């Protein structure tokens, strides 16, 4: 049988070696699966450790964590558990088979064997397992030729209804395509197009789609994935907006959200605020470029989210000095306060707020150079009222 060499083999006290040691000495039939096997085969350091247990994965995780002393999370309804250590995340799942009640719905699961567990997976490159049990340690289970597809750089789906059962696999296929610089196999490509034509993605909950998009924007090559999503007519985006994305850094995802239908996405209020601001970013930049007056710069920028303000110099380098000027303006202490207005007999209300702003803007523009002159100006205003 083929043996898979671990990239962590030489680390004497690695989390992986401790985990393997536990299962070799236990009675569990356990397997390294999916992403770990795939990435190790590709020579990429795996981020997480995925393990399938034939039996009670939660019980095995509890016993394993007694040795690893990490933080454990148990998900009894799914028969899974996660252990977070300082260096690694270990995901353990009971071997299972799935049955989808209807398209795009979460599956019903029941305990099974490693062979049937691999059969339920998304792509051949993820349907590979390596035993870490004593009796057949290192044995590879590769029923769908996943190792050969990794070698060829091919993404191939396992079943013709795979994307109908779980449309999130479409997003995953495009992530893998760009992350590994792989090609999607011809039949798999056709199945994606057929699923999209049936509007199957629209049957997913907003939360599940949102989760997939967040994962996409964690990828180094997210721009290519977004382009593929557009090319497959899932979420169309203009080339101009696509080219704009990398310039926004961490908030590029919100520009993307502002260009697609996110009506059913459970986004937070501050996220939707950023989206609205980015959707009008061209207008904001135009206004800033047309003015040099300090108070106008303040009026334009003060309502905006901090993330959007910080992104502006990258979108238009000519604005850098104006942004710096705005940042200094925010730190400037106003000559006139609300208490000053009250002492002059001006009651809180619309005029009260107007005067505070007016005095602040006059100060920013250098028209009132001191607190003394600011108070004199106010008295004259009150006297002429």
C-alpha cells in the first residue's frame, strides 16, 4: 500500500505526533482525511488536522484532549468535535453517510464506515484517507483516484447530483481552482453550469452563502475566485469593480457586497454602513478632489466609517494630505463648547447644534484664531439675533 509521509514527522512533540500516538495506542479506527492528506500530498503545510473516527468521535476527542490540553468544542447533533491548541486545530468527526432531504438543505446523517464517509465528500482530491490505527497504520484509502487528480491538478466531483445536494460545493470548487492553480474537470464544469442555470444557489440560506463569501475573501487569490463566480453567472460583477477590490485591503469584501444582492445576508449594521459608503466612493473622492477648504474636508469625511477613510489614500493617492489634515482636525479641541452657549442663554436645540458646528468650521478654516475671539464672535451673533 502507498504510504503518506507527514510533513510534521520530524517534529518530536508536534500536535500531530501526539494525536497519532494517541490513536495508535487506542482501540479506535481513525484516519487522517481530506484537507490534511491533500495538502501534505501537495507539499503544502496543512493548517488544520482533520480526523474521521469509526465510532464515537466526541468520546475520542475528549480522551485525546486530556493529553493535548487544548480547548474542546463538542457538536453532538453532528457527531463532531474540535480541539484548539496553541498551534493547531484538530477536527474530529464520526464516520458517517448522508442523505439530502431536498436540494440545498442540510443532510440527514447516520454512522457508517470510512469507505462510505469518503463516498459522501465533495471532490476526489478530498476523498482520501490515511489510517492512523495500529493494525494498518499508513494505509491509504483512495477509492476515487484522488491522488492521481492531485498529481494532474484536477478538480473532479464525485457524484452528478453533488452540486444540487450542496450548492456550497460550487464556491469550494472555485476556491480550490484558484488556490492550487488547478483546473476543473470538463464534466464537473458542466454540472456547475447546470446547477447555476437551475438557480440552485438561491436555495441556500443567506447565512450559508455569506459564510462561503467570507471564506473566499480569506484566500490570497480571492480576486480570481470572484471573477470565476461572475463568469459562472452566480454573482455578476463589473470588471471595473473587480479591479478595484485589491485596492481596498481588508474592506474589499464590503465593496463586493455593495455590488451584489445581499438582501438575505445576515450582515451587521456597521457592515451595511460601509457598503453604502463604498457604493458612493466615486462621488466622495470627486468631492474631496474639488475642495481644499478644511471645513469642507471635515464635512465630507466625518460621517464616514474609519475603515473607509483609511482606504481613501489607496484609492486616490492625491487625497493623502487631505486625509492627514482631517485626522489632525479631529484631534483639534474646539474653542467653543456647549457650556459656553448655555452661559449666553442659548438653549439646546436645532440652533444650539448649528452654532456649535458653525464655530467649529470657522475655527478649522482659521477664521477664528483663538477662544477669546470665538466668544466675542458668539456674543455679536447673539446680539444681532
